C-alpha cells in the first residue's frame, strides 16, 4: 500500500513539473515581432533603435525623412551640402 502511494505521489509530481516546464518553455514568452517596420524607437529585430542611437551619438543632429526621400536627396545635392544620407528600408529605389 505504501509503495502505491509513493508511486502516485511521484507520478503526480512529475506531471505537475512537466506541465510547468511546457508552460514556461512555450507559453510564457513575449512574442517577437518580425514585421519589417524599421521604426527608430523599436527594439524588435527590424527596429533601428541601435542604429539610430549610434548615428545620433556620432552626428549629433539627425533629420528623419518619412515621406519622399528622393526630393530630400535632390534638395541637398542641389545645394552641394556636406550631408550624409542613411537609407534604412527593404530596398533603396535609387537611380542615376
């Protein structure tokens, strides 16, 4: 009788531990956002918070261009200014 009781306690404990491990490994994690959004404050895999921080430390002032960056490039190239342009996107879409 004592042997069956011990086996039952061990079996119940093993099931509870197994359920806890499965929950911890598969259901207790924050989901990673793999969407390609390139947001400057996002720390997701496609976020650019690290790049933005490094550029801000190096350059000091940054100007975000979210709309038509080709007009921005033409404006600054026409002035012959000393400007660096960093494009972060899936494609650059540049031409001659």
